[in-house]
C-alpha cells in the first residue's frame, strides 16, 4: 500500500514538472511587452500590416522604397530619393539612409553623412511631410508613444549622443526646438588607469619589470651567443686537426715556455716604443739669386712704379 502511494506521488510530481513550462509559455504578458518595445537600433525594413505597407532601405539606389503585397510578391509602388549619388565626387557629403520605421501611419527614416544628418517623415504615397536637419552624425532612432518623444542616437570616438524630439502633436509635427540632448563620454584609458591605480604603484611596478626583464633578456642572449660562437670555433678547429685546450690551462702546456713567450713579448713591445735617432741636424742654408717672379715691385700699380724708378735715378 505504501509502495503504491509513493509511486503515485512521484508520478504526479513528474507530470506537474512537465506541465509547468507549458503553462509558462502560454502566458501572454511577455509577448505584449515585447511587441510594445521599440529598440534604439538601426532598422533596414519596416512593416505596417494594417495598411499593407512595407518600407525598406535601398542602399544601391540610395532610396527609401515603399512596397505593398500583391498576390505573393512585394511590389514597389513609390520611393523617396534620399540624396543624389550620380556624378558626385564629394562622397563624404552624400546622405545615406541609416534606419527606417513606420509610426502612426507615416514612414520615418534617418539619413546621415560624416558631419550632419536629417530626419524625414513621409506619407504612404511617398511625399515628404516633414524634414529636420541637424548637425552631427546619427545612425538610429526610436519612438515612445507613451512619452510622445522621438529619440535619435549617434556614436562618435568620444562617446554617445541621444537627442529627444517633441512629438506631442503627432509624428508628422515632430519638432527639434527644446530637444533634450543627452551625452555620454567614454572614459579614456588614462582615466581608467587613474581610477584603478590612483597612486601609480602598479604602473611603476610594470615599468620597472619591463625594463629589468628586457635587460635580463639581453644578458641571456649575449651570453648564449658568445658560448655558441666559441663552441662553433672549437668544432671548426677540431675538424681542421688543430689541438684544442681546455679552459683555465696554459696555451703552451708548460710554464717555462709560457714565461719565455711573455718575456719575448715584453721585449719586443719595449723595442717598438722609441726609434734610435742620431740627433744630427741637416739644415743647409741655400743662397738664392734675384728672380723677378718674386719681386714685390710688380704688385704695385703704374703710378707707384714711376715714383720708385724716379727716386732711384735721382739717387744715381
């Protein structure tokens, strides 16, 4: 009897555990929350099932295409030219569509280039209803029906920027005036290091470790290279038949011969320090005859030559 009751309890527990995930999946609350959520990310395609309108970004023609379902195919019935691309050389100033969405019966898209961007509102026929141009590059937008605000986000090397536009009068009357601007600046690496190591002890330890490890590596490299070169030279001498010597022993193998070699080397060194000179002067006086080539009189002008010649005749 107890065994049958125990088996019944275990079976009921397993059945309850298997039915619990099914009950959790049938809860419609998460699905409603997911449907009402509009992520602030770029979207290349948007759908309005009620009006049978599909909006998509055409990156080839630089357009926003409006399509509808006809039979089993999508057919483009209108488009909006975001910016002229043909025969343009200033590619960094060409507006490119970044994101598209459908809100309250209107097609909204964001176009941007390097320095500025604009937000455009189209009706379902493809006609422009509203256009707002503002500085700065942006790549995504999102709409909150509860707050009646349109959020535009962009990122740059220094951080993130989010602008909140007023859409209280409708998405077709969105206004840039009094738009709240939110900024987030990415902390630089120096600031992160300053927060993690305010006293700089870790940075100093790392710097000193790198220096000493580099010196140790150089020492090991030079030491091993020297040993490798010596071993290579010994192998060459062994192949050529030259007798080698063990480290710490005399080259000649005999102390007497070593002393003789040292004495001979010292004698030759002292002999080469000074040469023997006979200290005889070989300066001879040479008489030189007069030569007009070395006469200073030819370096004077004619006037002074006449005066000199005249003075010589007067003396005679």
